[in-house]
């Protein structure tokens, strides 16, 4: 019996109607005698809403409590999907990150999966259950909840697929696959039938949301074919695998990055200033993309937009 992992993103589980479409895809593969593991994200824009709500309560919410809050979104989805599958006569069981054995490091809001103990998942699969797992969350050495960074459910899915040695991993979303550009912005964008892990990693790292970049790294490392497809139709998707085509242009992507530059003659030799800046960046858990140092300038590019508050903090340590 093959094991297949399916992941449904936020827009794919945003309403009861959409949950129903997801359930039908799951049932179809289950009825073909596969072991089925499903990963789900929080419904619609739930995670954004939870972040906003935390900001209303506190200017600087505790990282630990923020992860407890954010992980709640996925917990709602697993329960709802499992109930619906049960209602349709299928034996589904929901599992949170820790129930699924997803052990991470201690970096709240951007945790890295270190190990997955699949004992519980395998036990449920042996009983022919459809295992529905909360994406985006794990637990750390203190048995506290951690989350994997925005878009992290893709990473849960592919890491689980790797741990279970799954045949493949389907990533279902609101687009039919990976396109030559973001199809929600560029109407003439075309679907790409196949691309290599390397190409997908470059695209994800440069801002194409369709797959979380860490998920592609894991897919490549463990050679898990990733198939991105639409939840809302049966069109063929895009396959990400180790098949490499030479001399092709696959896609174009725009990224709005933030850059902070510190300017002053001889800055290249001012290691104290550089250390202070790096320490401030680490304290504020900012993800750096690039750091450039020249005679008169240190320039740092960040993955996400950096607030004026951060600029003020860096200004004050210098
Ligand atoms: P989900 O909520 O299912 O995880 P995401 O919103 O994270 O889905 O990712 C899907 C989105 O990625 C699409 O709606 C699309 O706007 C965006 N996207 C950006 N670049 C691309 C691309 N090259 N191909 C497909 N989708 C892209
Ligand atoms: N719910 C999380 C987010 O919105 C994780 C995910 O959707 O992959 O970022
Ligand atoms: Mg996503």
C-alpha cells in the first residue's frame, strides 16, 4: 500500500463548501487503497486575524504565547475536516503537531523541524485511518508549541512525507500549479508542467508563495516528488522533482524587500558596529537575506518589510 500526503492551504479550507471539495479529493485517493495523511492550514485569513488580535492586546506579545495562539488556527481545521470525513462514513482522526511527533528547535515563529517520531501516525494508518495533521506547528524540548514561519504548512507536509517515505506529496491550493509568474497578478502567466527542485527553490526563496522554501529543500533532500494542484478542479498540476531541463526559462518573480544601510567612512573596519547591528537583528528575529560590507557602507537585505521601530532600535545602538 502506498502512502500519499496531501496538503490543503488556507484558501482551500476556508469554508464548509471548500472543506467538502478537499474531503472528496481525500476520499478518492483513500478509496484507491492508499494510506492517506492530510496536512491542513488555518482557514482563510485566520492566521493574519490572530496576529492582529495579539497586537491589539500587546505591543510585544510573548513569543511563546504567540505560538500558542497562532497554532490554534490549524487545530480548528483538523477537527472540522475530520468531522466532515467521519460524517461521510470515513474513519479520520485529527492530530496536532505534538501528537504527530513533530519535534522542532526553540525558535518561536520560525522553528525548524529537527525530527519526526511517526509512531502515532503509523499506528493510526495501520488501523486504516485517514490521519489529519495540523500544519505549521510542532513542539520543542520544553514541550512548548512552536510554529514554522508563515506558509510553513507546506514544510510540515513535505517533512511528514519524507518521514513516512511517502510515494509523493500533493500541495493543493487556489492555483493550478506553479506558473511562469504569479497568475493572480499576471493574467497571461502559463502553468509549468515540471520543474526541478533547484528551480523551485530559487522561485520560493525569491518570493513566490506557492511553496514554502524550506519545504522544497526537504523535498530535494529526501527526493519526494511535490505535485502542486488546485483544490477546485481536476486539472494536471506542476511536478517538482529532480528532473532537470537544460537551458530553459521557467518563471519570473518580484520581491519587495527591505534594505537597511549604515554609511560612514571606514565602516568596513568597524567590527563593533557590525556586531551591534547583528545582535539587534537577532534579538528581533529578523531574517536576513544578504549582507554587503564595503569601505563606506554596510547594507543588509531582509526577507520581510522592516518596521520603522526596528530602524529606530538599530539607530539607537549605533
Ligand atoms: P496556500 O494558502 O494554499 O498555502 P499560498 O497563498 O501560500 O497558498 O500560495 C499560493 C499563491 O502563490 C497563489 O495564490 C499565487 O498568488 C502565489 N504565487 C506567487 N507566485 C506564483 C507562481 N509563480 N505560480 C503560482 N502561484 C504563485
Ligand atoms: N496558517 C499559516 C500561515 O498563514 C501556515 C500556512 O498557511 O502554511 O502562514
Ligand atoms: Mg502557502
